[in-house]
C-alpha cells in the first residue's frame, strides 16, 4: 500500500514538472510574437497618412497655365499638343481602336474600358478620387502620366521601363518600341539659358 502511494506521488510530481516546462515553452513562444493590435494600428495610420498625401492629377491645361506654355519652358505644352499622346483617348473611338477592342474580346466601349484606358488616358486605371476638378480624360496621355507618380507627387524624367508599361504587345500588336527613337519624337527639353558674360572675361 505504501509502495503504491509512493508510485502515485512520483507520477504526479513528474507530470507536474512536464506541465510546468510545457507552459514555460508556450509563454516563451508567445513572448516573441509581435503585438498584433499595434501592427494593425500602425497600418491603418499609414493608410490615413498616405490618403492625405495622395497626388491628384490636375490635367494638361493646368500644367500649361502654370509653367509649361511659355518661351522660358520651350512651349512644352504646344509640343505635347501636336504629339500622338494627345489623341490617345480619341483613338479608342476610331475604326482601328474598335478593331483592336474586338480582337481583345472586349464587349465594352473601349473609351469606357479600364483595360484600354490604363494606357490611353493619364491615370486611366484609377478611380475619381485621384482627379482634381481640372482633370479631363479626353486629354489622353498627358504630362503627368510620364512625369508624376501618385505615390509622392514628385516630378520625374521617365525611363524606358516607364514607357514599356504601355508600349508593349500586352493587349494588341503595336510596332516594336524603341525608347531612344520614341523619345526623340516627343522631346521637349527646356531651352538652355545663356548667361551674359561678365565684363573683362573672355
């Protein structure tokens, strides 16, 4: 009888020790997990902050009226106004545009399809919350498509990868894009300013 009690006591002691070690291991695991509510809270705050700084597309007329249609800037608006980019939206309603839409099995009017608008209109894949009152999709592919990013609103010079987002065969066949030749066709550099020489200097 006494031996039985000793055996039972030993088993209880061993089980208790195992249970304590197990609990300590679980506590250690959870202590190393990040605090989930803090992570979720930070994410929501980041989203709100991003919403505050979200860039709004203003449209080509705004660009022209503010800076880009004068001698100092090389009349950049006029260069865009005579480029194929200007007619990108209108081309969707052309015979050729409708043909491409049919080949792509689009039942929707190409001028209303985001699949087409994402490359034929500045910000065509975005909702209306990204557009200022002066924005017009009828302007086609404007300055902001190539020179602005919605993530920060800063001005950039486009690189080949930017152009290839649209100048590719993703939806319909187009001529092979050559970045150097394509850029040369729409080049609109600001004229160099020649400063007057100081007297006595050659």
